[in-house]
């Protein structure tokens, strides 16, 4: 059966949500992100992009390039709410779909041609999303995820594009090489120094030559340039939660100790989310007292996987939950409503330094182990049990302090 994969992407999602809430912002240059001197652009309207502004750029530079732009701090709760609305619409229409980020989706429409027509169905789905949400959305349709994603980028803004089977290479050939997913700024620069500027340049190179120049990445680069991609749809909500619990050898009423352990648990779980490319939208805390009565509270939050957003929520739940002042036998933290995604940093509040710090910490943990870097507030949690990594099956090491 011929594959038909659709990629849906909400256009300038944060900007579109702000315009939905305030119609006066329509067609005006708009920046969403941090308002401080060190703030970062989380999203920018198409009107600002002609000035060379892009997501992730320092807000200070963006303001200099487009002084007339309206700057909004943004509200991640509003974006999460709209993302969930779109998810429910897609869920009601498509049996097999993947939520790859807060504003991107893939769906397998294979076999639909026998009954309705994949392109017609995709068009109707897009119209329904626009009608019920009021948000612009684009899609690409092809035989695989890679080509569909690139097609979506070419269809924007607020449009759709179908690439028929057998036309993947001709479609990709004239595009700039940076349009291929995985080609970042550094790889693009290296390709340009070799005289490679368009996808066609890679298509015309023998595979072994590309492998020699780029090593392991060369094989993937050559396949993507030729429109070859066998990656499957990762079913939405394939894993519903991730958690960690600690049962004490001796029941305790030490509040400082409990908070320290909760902090360390949350930090560890947040790192597991980032390593597994997951986001959570629901936080839960559980307490079991010495009389074996167990209580829990949960809180819905905007999608995130960062320590400094999750730790305060966990401690807030703990403060609401721990009211009996009895000896505690067990304490636990759970993150649920997981989705795939790399929206790791709260760009509405964080500076470039915060983003760089998270990236550096995660690199050190990846190289030296989970124990290599921890928060000072979690240093007392040296006896936390080992927790199995739910994403790759490898047990992460205990949280502890290590001098580098």
C-alpha cells in the first residue's frame, strides 16, 4: 500500500494566538518573547522576517532591526490551551498521528485513497482546524515524513502542498541545502565552503563521497537530500507518564529533607524528559504517611521540560498536600500528559544565558553522567533510589554532587 504522510504546522503559532486574542495586531510587525535586555525572540510575524529576524535571536537585536515592531511577552498557558484544542480536533479525525511539538503534527493517511482521497481528506482537516480554532495552519503531503515537512515549509504561510510519489527528488533539488531537516548553521557553512548550496548538489554526489566528507552523518544527509526517509509515525501519547518515588527506611517529618528530595527528583525527571525529547503538561506529587494513608495532588501546566519551571510547581503542590504533620513513609513525583517535543526553554522569560546554561548542563550530563551537575537545593538527596530511564531502558545514575 502506498504511504501517505501528512505534516501539519501551525503558522507562526505564538504570533497567531496573540492575534486571535487581539485582532488589532493583525498584519502588524509582532515579536513574542522576553522583554528584558537579554530576552530572546520566541516567535516573530512574517512582517518582521524581512528584516532578518528569526526565532531564537536576541530581542535587543530584533528591536534594532525593526524598531516599529510590537513586542509582547507572551503567555505559554494560552499557547498550551490552543495546542490542546488542535490536538483534540486531529485526534477526532485521524486514528494514527504524532504530536512532534507544541505546534507540529504528523499523521498517516495511508489507505485513505480507497475511500475518500488523502489530499481531499487533508484539505478538509485543515479547513476544520482553521474554522474551529481560528488559527492559520499549513500542511505538506507526501510518501514520508521528511518530504512532507519540507513541503509544509514551502507551502507556508497558510497553504497546502502535495508531492506526488516519484517526484520527491525533483521537488527537493532546487531548494537551498539548509531546507533539509538536520542541516543546521554549522553544517550549512561547511557545505557552502565545499560549493554545495542546493539540495541537487548533494543528490549528484556519490554516497561514498558524502560519507567520507561527513562521516556517519553523511549517509543520513545523502538519503534526506534524495527524499529517502523510513522513520515511522510515533503514536501520540505512546508513553503517558514518567515518575519517581522514594520509600524511607525510617519514617520522617523533616520538611527540609522532603523538599530537598522532591527538588532532586524533579531535576532528574526533567532531565529524562529532555533526553527523551518529551514535554509534560501535568505535574503530580504523592505522599504516603506512616499510617499508610496515601494522598496526591496534580496540576495542569503549560508544556515544558525545564527544571526551573517544574520545581516550583512540585513544591507548590507539596505545600498544599502536606498538612497532616505526620511522619512520612513515601514521597513521589509524577509527570504525565507527555508529548514529543523539544520546546525546552521558556523563551518568554529566559535569556540567552539561561538557554546556553541548560544546553551546557545537559551536554555535561550526557558526557559525565546524570550525577555530574545538580542544583544546590538538591544536594541533600544522596540516597535517592535508582530510576529506570523510560525512554531508552538504561538506568540513570543517582543524583549527587561532583566537583569538576
